[in-house]
């Protein structure tokens, strides 16, 4: 025996079993907000990683300069390939170092030239690097020299 189902009964059944348009729109909105928050977190992490990487490279350049008597005591602007002129290194690395410009700035903090105390000099050295990509990093350190 066939039963006839009215349109009204079918509509009630669909509303009971399925989602309304409003519920679907709210779910899509919540999902989009969560996705945007995740993208923002990823972008912030990438930016922080890049700045840490640039700082790390700058600290390596400082160690090159402090170990090199020729460049560690003068105010100058030069490219890093001058530091490794006497070494045999790969051409690709030499080109990369040639693209990095270094600016050294010095600021005297304390100088003593007395006969009773050993002579010493405290200098603040500021190292500013920039490359062709536009990355600029600036770092400083204090240097103590005794004589």
C-alpha cells in the first residue's frame, strides 16, 4: 500500500535531518577566520626566522672582522670579499661576499693614558651590513684594548 507524503512533511524532514543555509554560512565564516589566523601565524614565524638568520650572519661577519687586524681598527666601508682575498675559496662564495657591503663605525667610550694604570681603551664598534636583496642588519659590540 502506497502512502502519500505531502510536500510539507518532506520539508519538515529535510529541516530536521540537514543543515539550514544560515548554519552553513556560519560554519564557513568560522573556518575562514581560523584559516586566516593560521596564515598570520605562519607569516610571523617566517619573518622572525629571517631576522634571526640575518643576525646570525652579521655575528659571523663580526668574528671575521675582529680576527683581522687589518680591518678591525679603522672606520671604513668595504665589501666582505676583501677579508678573504688571500684565501682560496669557491667563486660562488666570493661573489656572494662581494655583494655584501660592510660599514664599520667606531665610538670611543673610555681612554686612559696614565702612568700609574695600564693604558686601555674601550671602543664601541658598530657593524652595519647590507646586501643586494635589501637586507640590512646592524649590530654592535664593545672592544677593550690594553697596552
